[in-house]
């Protein structure tokens, strides 16, 4: 039972008649500790490091909790990656062998028994970037299975004028026959569903074709299509920009959505799964990443991955810290955002590059400044300033600013080595940001009023467009 204790959710379990409470972190730690012990027994040596996969919709806080749980289990989490990214690596979509696109977009659709997980991955020279994720427990393998099962129940009830749901044995046997029929329809045009040794039901067998089966599942297929459409909309990617779609899960489940989704995306490159279950693909991808992290495996352009220790961004109007690359982002990474001028006839902009976690720009560390002079004189809000942050695998960050109309641009190169901060220093900076959150919020409100009242405030600044 989940209960509140000390202001936090706990799991209450009775052990020998006594209530014992566990935090979610400690439950996760128990699971990881069990896996650690199993691995050590199999390998016959100590395991200290791990690559951990999590659902693609996990928030930053949930990922941090997973990292904490790993520490409680005596493991150092070298990387925490999404299950869809791991599956993509398992099937080799990170291998830069497709010359026809410089930056490939792949939809990864994990159709599990209880839910669907989608991710749109951008892959550029072996580097993954998750652009959008989606999840829906109403669209699942079980949902598709039950659609035909419920249709069969209605058929037998109608033909025999009875309620088959009251016959437990008949229901169990019908469920088995429905599964068999689904397997047959993977290769045959039609299948017969009947309940052997039940004379009453043998008289009216259900003949089902693949077309009928698709019609029965039509509602779920439409929902799956809507998920993909919303995924692309959230990432601002057109369906014509999608290079391929990868399905993971049971083959019988995949077959239910593969054709309509591939038709919608007009996919020319079919990524046939070689691993029969999604969890196998996820584990395979995590194992590959573990090899990469151990420095013992370099194949087909795979690269080392690190994460940013603190957030990186710029100062915008009202002394606001605008975050372009969040803390713990995997790099190599590339992020771009459009900004505009704050004043009429603003002749230049100054872009202050910052690092930290505070909402108030001045409370963060200044890494450098970019200036774009002699800009076209326009009303405030009309010019477009494109700001690009890019960190390469050598831990070098390039910040570039470009004004679209004049073509003027400037750049700044900054080393962002992970070794600049210890974990203790990072914890202090993050803790201070959380402690001063309300204070910073009030300061920004005050700054905003001052900017509106002052002609000189933010004279050369920018604001998000």
C-alpha cells in the first residue's frame, strides 16, 4: 500500500505483523542490488558500474532518483538512457551508413503488453537526440488481443443464445483459440476460431479474415496513428522528414500496427526487428552502451557519451536565465533557439553565455559574451537572432549567434570539461538553486517591472521569440 510518510510517498508492507516502510528509491535499489548479485554470480567477479535504461517519458527528477537508487545498490550509473534509445542502438540506427540523409529521424514504437511508448529520435553521425516522447496505456498488445477476444465472445453468445462469460473453462479455451488465430493470420488470409470438445460451440465456428481483424482493431489503430501525429507535431517534424520507423515488441503485436503506420509515414526503409521482444532489444542496446563506456568497444562509428554537469544558456530580457542545454544532457548535443530584439532600432545585441541552475541570470557563472553590432534598424521584436549551442565529443562548446536579415554572425568557443566540478560542488549549486527558487521568482518579477519602466534597462538584450 502506498502511504504518505514524512511528506513523501512510501510503500507500507507488513512483515511478521509489523508495518515496514520503504521509499520508491529503496525499492528500486533492491531491484538493482538483486540484478547486481545475479551478474556477479554469473561473471564470478565484482560489478561496480552499470548502464541503466528507463522509460522515455521519465522526468529529470525520476532519472535522478534512479541514479540515487543505483548508488544505494553499490553501483555507479555510467549512463541512464531511455529504453527507446537503447532499442535504436540495438538495431543499429546510429550507424552512419545512410548517405541520403545528413540527419535522420526515426520513430521508435515500443508496443508492450500493457502500454505503447513512442519516441522520435534524431540521429546524426551516431549521436542520438530524443526530440519527443509519448506514452499511452490504452493502446497495448493486450488491448489489440482483447479486441478480437471480445468480438469472439459476442459472436458465440449471439449464435448460441447464451452467456459464454459464465463458463470459465470455455472462456479460457476461447482465449487460447483467439491467440492461435492471430498467429495464423500473420501468414494466412483467414483463420477459424472454435472451442474444441464443446459441441454447442462447434456448430458455429467464427471465420475471421485479416481485413475483418483490422476493422475490429480500427479504433486502436486510429489512436496509434494519432499518437504518431502528435509526436511529430510536438517535435515540429514533418512526416516526410522521417527516415524510418522501428517497432519493438512481440511480432504478433507489431503486426497489428506496422502496416498502417508505415503507410502513413510512406516509409521506404523497413527496419525489420531481429530481436523478438522489446526487452531483449533494450538489454542489447544497454549492453552495447556498456561496452562503449568501458572503452573496450568501438564499432561502426559508435561514440563515447558524457553529460553536462550544469545547465547552459543565455541571459534574456529581465535578467532571466534562458536554459538551452539542461543539466545532465547527453553530449555530443546541438540546441538552437530563436530570439529577437527588445527595443526599437536596437543597433546591436549582447548575448551573455551562462552556466548554472539559478533562474536569475546574474546568479550564474558567466562563461563569455557574444556581440552582434551594426544590425538593421527595426522595431523591437522584428529581427530574428538565431542562437546555437553545440557541444562535441571532445567537451568543447561552440556558441554561435546569427542575425537572419543581415547575415551577421559571431561565435564563442568554450571548454566544458566534466572535470571542472566535483559531484559535491554540483550538489551544492543545485541545492542553492532549489533553496532560492521563490526568492529568484520574486526578483525576476521585480526586474520585469523595472525593465518596463526604464528606457536604458536591457538596452542590448534579447528575448525569446
